[in-house]
């Protein structure tokens, strides 16, 4: 039966009326709980109720044989429907930087829904979009002072690529259509993002439909010289010079943009060698090529600065954002653009300058969530908090070095890539087993290939870091 019920905060005060199916809602405290946790959707009672949902990037048959369900989240923790507490070691999916269940965001979203649920973004706008753009510009690297809103990291990447191509056309260099990505790069699942991306299974699956005129730089992973580096590895800056080879091959007059992740996350946490990003910037400047940083993962404090561009001292022409923008609460992405790029579109006769956008660009509810999120980041110092924890995190990470099957440890800020020796003939199986065993012991980690990735909410405390690494240690030792 569809009814209206009210959500109450922890003090029993109204937050908002919500229409929906009525279910019992159990709110355990931030402590282990043996009672079942219910939400506004009941847990599937059998295999048949699992079939309708096709999970993304998931081995569906394997998952549905033994599903892992999360029913509640608060602070640093999830709870399963049975009431088992799970420490979140990955900020959801690199996105819940301020921790789960932030009342400030809930209240902002509820208030916006009661005030105005939707506003068309074409030839119209609402105050929240301008407020959010101005707040983002305040924390952005210098000279990145315009914002185009999207709904995800994938959309942000495709938007950035379109802007790059259109910018050259607007300046009379329409021959610049080639895009340069990097091996092992991940830029979402749009056809543009897959084309410039360098994750082999993604490209193989859609190989017949990728964009033409795309080339790739070599990846920077060099375990022979850089294994167990603390922070940025010492070797590999010269790999940026491969861009000069591509310029010589294709001619600079055909190349529009280079896109890289400052730290490649989905490929297993690949840290840029010292000086590498600086050399990319210099080469792009020399040949009139736009430089795009994909900061969907590194944005909003993940490595100790608002953006990796600031941490590494390299300012690109365009930055793509998502994930931490709304603390994972509402889908939203953004593209930060330099004044130089933006102003090239603002010439010529009046009319639409960029034929691009989305029905939900700058959605009022997403803007409200993002503004509340940025307020939390600012008031709690979360955009730089990773710096204060980085040394403790690094020491805990590298204490794993001598454990069975560990072949590399990579870290920066509050990110870890733990690479394991693959089981012969079973790529990914060892890390997947670690992922499952950690979950069973109450810690959520992320598995990609034979790499375990960690990126906890930025509110993490030292005892929780100890729990994460203590659990990993026990699992790797087979205890």
C-alpha cells in the first residue's frame, strides 16, 4: 500500500515526508548489532527475487548464488540485512568521502524536494546551479573557473572530450580531432571514455564501436624498479616523452587532447612517477594540445588536497569530477574548464555555443546535495585531512610487505593498491578470495584483478585503519 510516512532524525524530529511502501525501519547505533536491519526495501527472500536485477560489473551468476547485501549505512560502517556491521574501507566506491548518513545532506535534499523537485536546464536555470558552480571554482586549481554539470564520471569524460574537440574547431583548428589516452586508464563506460581508456576487457568487448583517431600513451606501472614505493615512485617520468613520439607520428595539428588520471584508480592504484605529470603538461603546451585530468576518483580530498592537480602542482586545462561531489548521495558529475577554453566559445554571433547537455544537468536535488557536501568538507577540513593521516596509513600499508603472496604495495594520501601474486591460470581469483574473506570478517575492500584497493571515507580514524589492515593481515596469513 502506498502511504506517506515521515523520516525522523536521531532526535525524533521531522526531516521530510516521503511517499513509499511502508516497511519497518530499524536504526542500529554505530556498534555491532545482532538484530536484523530493515530499510524501505525488504531483502530478497529467495533466488527468484534476485533475477530481475542485472548487476553492473558483476559476475551475476556467482553473486546470486551467494549474494552480499547491504541494508544500512552510517558513519564509517554498513550493516547487512542480518545486522552484521561492515567497516567501509573503500568509501562505497571511492565516493562517500564524508562518511555515510550525513544529516546535513539529507536535510538539504529533503528541503530542495519540498521547494522544487526539478528545473529544466536548457534555456532555463535555478539559483542552486550558480551557487554550486561558484563554490567549486573557489576550491578548484587557479584558472579553472567555469563548470559544466553532468550526472556521472562517464558523462563528465564524454563532455570533456567534446569540449576539447569543439574548442579547437572554434579556434579554426578543426583538423585537431585525435584524442590520446593511456594504457590501463579508466574513463568510464561511454563510448568516448572506453575509447580513450586502456582497460583491455572494456575495449575488447566494444572494439567494433570505439571512436576512430584515438591513440594511447604507455602506462607508468614499473614493478621492476618501483615496487613498494612510498608515495610517488622515483622512476618513469621519461614515459611522458612518449607523447612526443605520438606527436611526430600523427602531427600536432591533428591532436586535440590528452586525458589521464593523475592516479589511475580502477587499474589498481597506479601512482604517477615524480615529474611525469609536469612533463606531460610541458609537451602539451609546446604543441597546443589540451590536457585533461580525470579526477573522478582523486577529487575532493582523496590524496590530501581538493584536487590531485593541486597536490602534484600541475594545472590541466580541463578536470572531470563526480563521486565525492555529492558524497555519493545523488548521481552528479562536473567538468571544470579553464577561462581560456571557455572564452573561445563565447565569440561570434549569439546562439547556443555548445550543442551538448543532459536532461538532469545541474539537477536541483543534486546541486543541494553537492552544496551540503562541500559545506561538510569545508567545516570539517576533509579536503586536506588525508595529509594528516597519510604517514600512519603508509606505515600500516607497507607493514603488509612480507605477507604471503604480496608482490607490491602502492600508496598515496588515503589510497592503497595491494598487488598479489596471481594463482596460475586463475587471474583475479586470489584477490577475489581476499575480498570475500575480508567481507566475512567485517571489512569492505575492493578487488580489481589481483589487486586489492583501499580508499576509506576521509573521516576514518587510526583505530579503524588498524582494523582494516589487521583484517587484511589475518586473511593473507590464512588465520
